């Protein structure tokens, strides 16, 4: 719009100014003659001045400036040889002011000044302003309404989350937050539900653990009470009494072993990340063999091993010892007469694999998925007879996992079982491999 107004003003000014070309001086008569020839230029006001800025012609008759000095800024600029243009919206009209020098022999001998009030364009601007104002009011109202709505919805969703958190704090882990959408509140609700699921699972496992522990501890206690009552209530010879007392001692020892293993599991779970050290697994296997060879000889089990030095891992030495001890001890206890247990170590560029293979009774396929659960026994009668508590393999898995390892098992009923424990290999500079 402004560009069009500027172009129109320039065309009109150029038309008038060119009509005065060739005149050495401008006079009032020459100005009136030129304007009369040009006719109506469709402007609100047209002024022609001389070189001093005195009006020679003024089309605005009510307040004609003819004969007076015209000191408009546009006139001053034009008399200095420059074109001038100024446009402003005021009072409901678009007002434009423009001036151009009249040049004769490269010198300004006067100027032409026009002023134009365009009510039609002004009305367009006024309508535009009105529309913008209305749009702004509507937009602000919409933003306000949306803000209030968002605040109410957000407050409601936050209250729902806070209520759920209070219920969870009181132990209501089954309560879930039902929240639709994909915003931060929905994401928080999803994470909260996952957390309560884990808390519920942990609580159920704790209850199951307490229940199982109570049941397992009750059995030897009941046996001790039954045997002691039998001694007190019946007259028996010394040999029979010694046999009963030996059975009481056996049950007491089983109760002690079970308590120690429960305490170990509790300490493992409460322990905050242990400090690891470089452990040569071959040295640990040698220690385990020294401890279990007497048991193997007593059970007539052939205990063998094959490994090399340099099978180093980053772990806790006590943990590695407990893992190997439990697996080898189980292989000895749950073996067939004249059976064997073989321990081997294998090292690759990335892993160290500990294999414990026995010729025992084997584990049914349907039981393989449960053998690492606490208090689970494949054959309860045989396990009790061997003095098992159902906690050994659970302890092994806990220790393996907290030392960044993995454990697997293969078994065939009647032929034996093989446990494989894999730890990341940790290379030590200058290590030598020597056969055991």
C-alpha cells in the first residue's frame, strides 16, 4: 500500500516538475498556467514554490499559502535537491506528503509539493485495525480459557498422582494410576505403575520367603521336639538313646546350616556394591578341592579337575569360592554310588567358563526352570537325606549375578548334570599359564 502511494506521488510530482523544465525562474503566472494545462491531479493540495520556498501556487483555497514561505520539511528537502516522501495514518485517513525539486541547469529553481488524504485507504486500515483488535481479544480469551482448562486438568491429574502415591506409601501396591495421553503426567503415571508392580512383586516374594523359611525351619524343629519327647516319655537303652540324640544333633545341624544360608542371602541383598578384585579362578578351585576331597572320599565320589592358571576375573574371591564350593558340594551329595564330579576351566579372549559336571541322578526338564528358586527341591526326600536346605543354588545365582556373570545348566535324568558359570575375562599383564 505504501509502495503504491509512493509511486503515485512520484508520478504526479514528475509530471508537474517536468512541465516547468526549461524555465530559468518560476513565477506565479507560469505556475498557474502549467497547472491549468495539466488539469486536476486528484490530490488534496498542490503547492509550487520558488527557490526561496515562497509559495507561487496553492490549490488549497480555504487556507492558501500563496505569497508565503512554506517551511514544510518535505519542501526544505526538495529545495536542497532531494526527493521527499512521508506517509502516515491519522484520524481515519491515510495521509501522504511528497515534494520534488524543479531543476534548471542542474540547480533547483523551486519545488512541487503535494499532500493527499486518502479516506478509502484509511478505512481499509481502520477495518484492519478493528479486525486485529477483535482477533487479539478472541485469541487472548481463548488463551485464558485454555489456561484455566489446562490448569484444572493438570491439577486433577496431579491430585490423582498424589493420591496414588499416598496409597502406595500405606502399602496399597495394587492401586494403579489410570491416565490417558502421552504427556509428562501419563509418562509419570506409567513409571509409577511399574514401580508399584515391582514393589508388589518384592512384597510377595518377601512374604513367600518368610512363609517358606518358616515352613522349612519348622520341620527340623518338629523333628527335634518329637525326638526329645520320645526320650522323655519312653524308657530306652543307652544305644537307642544315643541314636535319638544323634538324630537330634543332625536336625540341629541342619537347622544351623539353614539359618546360616538365610543370613547369607539377607546380607547379600543388603550389601551395597562390593569392591571387586582380580581373582585367579584356578587358585580358588584348588582351595575348594582341598576342602571337599575328604567329603568326596567319604561318599566314594571321584573328584577331578582340569584347568590352567591365568583364568583371571574381576570379582570378589569369597564369592567365587562360595559359587564353586556350592556347585561341587551339590555334585558330591546328589551323586550316584561310585560316581564322579569333574571341574574344568576354559578361557577365551572375552570369558572364563567354570564347568561343574557330575554323574548324579539328573534334573527333570520341568524342574530346570525352578532350581534357582529359594527352598526349591527336585527330590525333597533325597535332599533332606543329604542335608540340603534348598538355598544353595539360589545363593549361587545371587553371587553370579552381582559379579556380572551368568549361569546355565544342562541335565539328563539318570546321567548327570552340568553347571556352566561364565565371567568376563580380566587380563593381567605378565600372567603365565601353567597346568595344574
